[in-house]
C-alpha cells in the first residue's frame, strides 16, 4: 500500500467548517468503508485543522491522492485555509493491526 498524510488548516471557529462537518464526515466514512482511511480526526490543541491518513494501492501517486481528496466537501466548497498532501512512510505501523 502507499500512504499519504493529508493536513487541513482551518479556523476552529469557522462557521463554514461547522456547517459542512456532517457532509465531510460522510465523505470520510465512505473512504473508511472503502478501506482507504488509516486514521482521521481534528487537532485538539485549539488551533483548528485536521490530519487524515489515507492508503491507496501500491504505485499510487500524489496525483491519485489529490484526486481522491478533491471530492471532500471541505475542498469542493473551498473552506480550507490550506491543504497539504504528502507521501508518508509508516515505518512502525500501528493502525488497524
């Protein structure tokens, strides 16, 4: 599998984020049901933002991860301050094992 760390930056008080959160979570749930989510959740330090770790088939590219995450309502509705997607190498895997 190829893993990607997706980091979202947004204000914790953003009305747009709050309003879209249920739809975003439906999107994340669908990815989980498809076996594409390793872990997902907001940062709890009061700064806002979230981390999503996805797994795609071996040989998947950054473009593949971007295409997948482009369907997230947070992205399609343009409510994120920033989004970063990077290939991640889980040297010690603990999720789902």
